[in-house]
């Protein structure tokens, strides 16, 4: 079995949290200081031990990348896997990195699904169909998706979404307002029955509050 000897461990000038490792008087690679703390000058390493150190460094660097991304917003495990793969991180390193992030509590698909639904409900309400599609696109398992959606009230969500659109209905004939609002809610992924109920509710409210100039032909109706 062949060995290589650690001949120097030097703190990097630009990053004090990393250490340069020298083997047999030659620079080998950098390491996180926390990993290098377990090494000493004169220590002999096998090729397997050296490769393990390289792997530990690769995982640490990939973890740093992922944490910087997670500082922007939560991400699902699948999103992080795709992100690291695009950065040419080897699959074994990706798997080890995701496992580490899960242990640290940085990655939790159930928490991510809850966050995603809550964020949509607060800022851009969508129907159950749309929410399911978005979460599945982000790699969330079906059972987690359903658990995250169980407390969503589609009617209340559609009503909130419709309220953001009502200013566009001013001056329109009722039929046109009805069609535009229905199309908007359908694009947001709401079911037909929910759309029909909410459109009628919102237009009735508009008719009760707007002047004749703001909302034309209020008595003209049309089935959705």
C-alpha cells in the first residue's frame, strides 16, 4: 500500500476558513479548516484517505453554494439537485451534499411545500390544479403535495384572486366582464364550479357598488 506524507498545512490568505494541504512537498488541494484541524504535518495518508479528503472538500464547497442559494428563498430537494448538477457537481457529491443539508435542517420538502402554498395564497392565489402542478414540477412527492393542500379553501382563494382583477372590469358590459374574469380565474387553475360561483359573487358586488358609468349593462347576463 502506498502512502503520501503531509508536509505542510497553510491557512489560505484570502480565506482563513480554508487550508492548503501539501503532500510530499507539493500542493495537493484546499480543505475546510474544520476538516484540516484533524490532520497534522508528518501524517501519512493512503490514497483512499486522500480521496476521502477530496470528497469532503467537494461536499463542503457544494454545501456553501447551496446555502447561498437558500438564503434567497427555500428550495426543494429536487431544485437543489438540478442546481448543483448544472454547476457540474458530481452526482456522488450532490447526494452527500443533500444528505448533509437535510441533517442540518436546510432542506425539508414538506416545509417547502407549506411555504410555497402559503406564499401563493398570500400574494398570487391559485387553484388546486395549478398548485399541484407547480409543486410536482419542483419534485415534491404526491403525498406531500396533498398534505400541503388540505387546508386550502378554493372558493376563498379564487375570491381573493378575483379582487386583484376587478379594476380591469370597469366600463365593461356584464357579459364581457364575466368572460374576462372567468378566463383569468381559469388561467389561475381554479375549477369550473369555483369560477362560476366566484364570478357571479364578484360581479354582483360590483353592480351594487359601481355607478352606471363604471359598469355598463349590469342587467345583461350570460352563462359561463
